[in-house]
C-alpha cells in the first residue's frame, strides 16, 4: 500500500501588500513530499523559498491554493488547531538557534513539552534523553553561553526532536557555523532521516550542504524550476 503524502501543496500562491502594490512571492507551487524523504530547498534571495518554508511550518497561510500536512487541510484549521498541528508533527531548527539564554539546556529542550502541557518530571526525562542522542548527555545544566555554536545547534536539534515529530523543517541550520561543525550537524540530520525515518526539509544556500539530501527543489521568482535528484548538474551555473 502506498504511503499517504506527508506534505502536499497544490497551486500555492502567496501575495503581500506593499507600498508599491501587490507583491507575488509564490506562484502556483505544487509539490508532494513523502514520509521519510530528505529534501533540500535552494534558490536566490527573494525566490520564495523562505515564504514556502513558513507555509510548510504553519507559520503563515497561502493567499490561494491548498496545503495538506499529515492528511489535514491546513486552510480549514483555526489558530489553536494550527498550533497543535505544529507541536505534534513538526520540529523546527533555525539558523540562529533561538535558545533562551538564562535557561538550562534541559529546560530549553523541554520547552515544546511545556507548551503541550507535559508535567515537569516527564519533560525533564524526555529532554535529557534527546540531549544524550545528540551527544550532550553531560551538558544538561549548562546554559547556552557556556557551549559552542555547534553544540547550541545540537541543542536546537534536540528541542526539535523532543515531541517526536514526523517532520523537521531546518532553515539554514548551518548558516552560522564553520565548515567542520556544519558537516557534523548535517551528519546528525542524516542519521535521524536514515535511522528514524524522520522527514527532513532543509533550506540552504550552500551546495555542499544540499548534497546531503536525496532530492533538490530549486525556487526562482516564486516558481519551482527544478525538482529532482541531487547531482553536480543540478548545481552548475545556478546562483543560490
């Protein structure tokens, strides 16, 4: 039996009102992403890739078209239902880590569980468990400024995992990191995809990072101009 698509977009358009008039950022974007895929999204600045990721993360809504996530039509959900869907299905990893500087790493990782109403003891147990999975078992009581940037991004990955999501959305997760640390973070994401079958959708400007994925989607001027395998030919002569 074929798996139901985890992500399905049908002719998505997104338009913003600006002082200069309407600005069309996404133009009839139709994509299907199956459970367990690892997809890299690339494109020049202003191509629509970040807007598309915000829609995938239920942080924004399209102007027209349809988005179905985990079998649910996102356009039919109210604010509380959207928040619940985000918390239950999606883990987010951002370029800037977005950690609370005065809180311990355990409490940072446990934050999504707090929003989900999970009790303190269970929050701590699960947060400690996922910190161990990213190699930070002994760092739980540290605060973010006591660890490196790469370790902070590992904490962000642990936070994304703590609710046992089916999907990780990673927006430039290596943008603030050196080359060696970037590849360490990508090794973490690759393992999660391969061993736990977590679907990963990654936005990046870097072709060496995109090559970790098995599928490349490129945006130009709000349209998908490439959707296929990740190969040398896919990157040749293309600005990111």
